[in-house]
C-alpha cells in the first residue's frame, strides 16, 4: 500500500502497520505520562495488560482474521488446525507477558511503556484515520515483500517456499518490536531472559510449521484474496 505525499505522518515508510482497539493508544498515552515520575503496582499491571492487548490485536488482524474469513467462505479447506495454532500463539503471549511481571520492579517498566507508546500512530491508510501500531522495516525487506505479494495477487507465484519464508520473516520482524526489544529494555537476569528467548523460538516455530502446512493447500484462486489482506499491512 502506498500513501499520499500530502499527508503528514508520524512514521515514515517503509513500515508494517496494524489497527488496534481505540482504547489502547488512549490508555498507553495516559500511562506513559503518568509513569514518567512514578509507577504504581496498578500502573504495572495495566501496562502489562495493554501490552497483551496490543500483541493480540496485531495477531488477530494480521493472521486470524484472514484464516477466519477463508474458513468461512471455503469450509472445505479445514483451517481449524491453523486457527488453533494462532490461538496458541496468543495464549503463550498472554501467559508469558503476565509471567514476566513477577520478575520486574515497577521502575523498569517506563522504557517499555514508552516504546509501545511510540509505536502508536493515528494514520489514514484508507477508510479514514484510525489508531495503528506501526514499526519500520528495511527498504530491502519491504521491496522483497511487495514483490512477492504482487506475484501472489496476479497469480504468477511459482515459488511457495519463498513466499512462506517471507511470511515467517514478517512474523520474526514483528517479534522484534513487540517482544524482543521490550525484553531487552527490562534487563532480566540470565534465567528469565533465556526462558523468554526459548518461548519466542517456540512461537516462531509454531507459526512457521502452520504456514508450511496451510499455504500449500490453498487453491490458487484464493491467492489474490490472501495478497490483498496482507498488503494492507505494508506501507511503502
């Protein structure tokens, strides 16, 4: 997706963007301003829950919404396992974000709140201004992704392995700002850090396995629908 040059934005292309519920940026801004001087236990709990909501919103809009729509219109595809895998990823995100809350002092949370707050943007990417969570990607990766999505859209895709590899990389790129950078900002001890790294690796492996199982069974006539959905998240 391209943007008009006359629009002033708080983030410059290329980037990935996903809508979030209206309350998330509102509550994050309040929390960001409130925690610059002092963080209460209630602030910490709210911050962790907002992180969970933001992560789950991106997973829902990026992956689950597409699977649900394909399953609704093409029940013969039997995408139940793929849908359950995405729900499992969300469950792990909820569990471990809450779990890490027990290992951090309140005063370690403000940099993470600031990081998430900085990813919130009011953007008009079609359909009016909406709240988005957005983060930059490299120009090279954006070009590769755009090229593959175009071949998917026009039906000239021949290399499914390349497409799957790029979709896995999209997920890995998403993990960087959503989980890995926040983890590094919180400066956990070795044991906690190693545990979280292991969880992230498991989640990426689950997602990759789901793609390798699901993508090959999609009929080619559905490729344009998949490309149209995925293209809404890429701004070049």
